[in-house]
């Protein structure tokens, strides 16, 4: 799986798990009442927080201030990641 897809998937999983935890622990909500609405609200907040981060990253790449390339997975010494670390 490419690094970008793996990162997006892990962030999505974290957002869903966070919504489950917030329903149960601070608010004491259990069961299906409001489940879809709560998850939709959580994903909206997730997207609202993620969009500016992605936009800023794209802008920095366009300005040639950071350099990223997608290589062989970027794990355990394989190619991938930031050229600044080389």
C-alpha cells in the first residue's frame, strides 16, 4: 500500500475510533441513537482539519520548499520519504 494511502487510512480509522470513544466516555452515549449523525459530524471535523494541512503541504511542494517522492514504500531503508533526510 502506498504511504499516502496508508496514512489516509490510518487517519480515517483514528477519526472513527475517536468518535466511538467520545460517545462512550465523556458523554456516556451507547447504542445506535445518533450513531450516524455523530460519525458524520466527526468526519466533517476530520475533513475540516485535514484540508488545510494538505493544502499547505501542496503549496510548500509547489514553492520547492519541501521535496517528497514516492518510492518503494519508505519502510525499513527502502526508498521513499523526504529528500531532505538524505
